[in-house]
């Protein structure tokens, strides 16, 4: 195995362990040492790859490429891609618990909130704004993010009646026009 391959595997093992630790123990109780132990690596390696607990959280919170199709979508595809990314991430058997836990961490810990906002969501919003274009692209991108976060909180954290039990098809049917109005707002 090449040195690059070993590095990729080690980094992936650390991220898997971090996602598990953050989802089970929360932001505050997760430590570099606990992540290193779960990944069977030296804590110094975690620091070498990610720099700090904050850097590790930011990287662990980023969605993998399977759930970032919105950043490659055209304006026309953007509403459907945003919904597909969010619903796929939160409804995937292997990603649901971690996604919900990360959302909860952001609600309960100020540093986790700051990292998610400044280091994860801002990049995503900037990418969506670039797709949208126009004078108010940043605002519209932020509102798309707000809609997605509101849907995520309502369905997966608060489990609001109606929203939590709605079919994916119904959510897409009703939310896509909302997002479409932000992509192509009335004059």
C-alpha cells in the first residue's frame, strides 16, 4: 500500500470515529484522545490531519460528495438537488443518526454552532449563491439554507406531526415550489 493510500485510510478512520464520537457524546464531551482511541491512532495524528478539535468537527460535519449535488446543479435543477441532498443525508440508514446528532450539537453548543455556520454552511451558501447569480443571490441562498434547516429540524429533531410522517414524495411536491420561488423570485 502506498503512503498516500495509508494516509487516506487513516484520515477516513479518524473521520468515521469523529462522526461517531460527536453523534454519541456531543461536541463538548468529544475529545481528540477519544477520537484517536476509537480510530486506533495516536492523538498527534488527529492533530496533524485536522489541527484542532474545531477543525476535526468542521471536517466531520461536511457532507460527503454523495450529498453535495446541489453545488453542481444548474439553476433549474437546484431546488430538486437541494431536497435530494438533504433528504438523502437525513434518511440514509448509515448517515441519519450522525446528521441528526450534528444538528443537535449545533443547537446546544455555541462553538459547534459557529463552526457549522462559518466553516461549513457558508461555503455551501456561497456555492449556491454563485449558481443563482444576481444582486440578492446571497440572501436567496441563505433563505434556501434556512428552508432546508427548518425542514431538517422539523422532521428529524422536533418530529413535528405531519412533517415527520410525510412521505418523501409529499415533501418534494410541496417544498420544491417554495425553493423554486427563491431561485426565480417574482420581479
